[in-house]
């Protein structure tokens, strides 16, 4: 099960409105899971609204009663059955920081892989390739409308999640997420690692890549003892990437432990992190930067950014520590 980073993510959500929109059939099938996740958000002091379109008939009265009993701090809104559910939600909740649509399926690309993050431009340009992403055949049009609202400043973040146990909790409180985030105004910062909370997030992100064999393990004590050489990228105050500076000689530094949360792939967070790291190392007086990786995504990023593969004998000792792993060189100013 993904690790929850409750303190960091709750701080980012404090004082902001989260709206969860769920159609009747999906809500009925996943009622216990949705109630549990909303109850969890309540315990963190996060303001929530649940929008649904369950018919106001006798068979559903028991569900309405459960809403009132289990979610006293959550605003409950019922959309009339004969009303366009998505249009109603998008037209009536424009003050929300996060709008979450719970659906039958995840938003996937043409290969069937879940899409983690999209800008509105990317979402609208690629919408024709999404295929059978959700059982509602009209959802492609909804994505266009969502993007219009984000571009117009009505929403900061819109999430599309496959309804399941812990779906909302994992989307909002884990590094990996559980669905797709559509947004534009990511606010990025590159900072040195400070306290235990930063270290927790670094270890969580590194753990994603360690399991794939792309990064060597770092222990908590290792990061804590060298935290002046670890850096983190934040988006909206949340740690989404990290990097480590390893001195090779007086003029050369190694970029190690470069990792980006899978939730923010394809949003140029890697480019921002490498560029910020380069600037930080130039400020420290280094002239050259090396990095070793067998991660094809990172190798492609280095190629695009002007790194060159190298077998420079000056770094033979370092290469010998990672045989078979490609080394890249980048000249600093």
C-alpha cells in the first residue's frame, strides 16, 4: 500500500475547498469507500463537499441518512436526476481548489497506461487518443469543458479518479497518486532539505525508483547526515522531486539521486530540477557535472538538455563503482 504523507499534504490543503463529484451508480457501488475517504478528510480538518445525483426515492433514503450521520462536516448536494450532472458540477462549484470526479475507469493514454498529470493544453490536444477511458461516452467533451474552466481561473486542480477503496486518500496524500490531475499553475521551488518531513518525502520518492533498480538505496541516517547536499523540488509546497550533490573533485560534482514523483511526469519537473541543480552547483563554484543512470527516461532528458555520454578517464574510479551504467557530462559556466 502506498505510504501516506499526511502532515505535508494536509498543510497544503488547509483552508481550501475539496469537492468530490460522483454519479449515482458509481456512488452506490463504492459507497463505503467514498464515505471512508471523506471521513478521513474530515479528520484532517479539510473542507469537503460531496455532489451526487442519487434519485430522491424511498430506496435511497438509507443512503441519505448515512451521509448525514457519517459526514456531519461535509456539505452534501444532490443534483436532480434530469439535470446534466457534469455541467451542474462545473457551473456551481467554481470556488473549489480541488474538484474530484470519481469514475468507473482511470484516464488512460492510447497504450492503456494511466495518465498521471496533464496541462489543459496537453489534455485538449490529446483527447482524441484517450479511447475508452471512462464508461460515460461523453467524457471527452467534459474534459474540454474542464480545461476551459481551469484556463478561465474557475478551478486550480481537477482530478479524475477510478472509484475504489482509498482512491481519494491515495490521490491526495501519496506521492504516486491514484488518478489523473489536470492543472496549469504549478508553482515550483527548489530548496535544500531541512527537517524530518523533507527527509520522509525524499525517501518516499527514492523508494519508487529503488524498486525499479534505477537508484541505489539511501537510508534515513544517510540523508540526515548529508542533508546539506540534498535538494528538493516543491510544487504547491509539496515535495515532488529530489537530487543529491556528490563532490568528485574541486571542479566536478555528481548529480545523484535524481528522482521525480510519478504523479508529475511529463510536466517538465525534471527539467526544472536539473536546471535548478545546475544553477546551485555553479553558485558553489563547480565547472563540470557528471551523472550516471540506466533509467531510459532520465537518459532521454539528459540528451535533450545537452548532456553528453562520456568515458573520460578522469572519472574512471567513479565509473568503476557503477559498471555498465552510462555516465553523462555537462559543462557548467
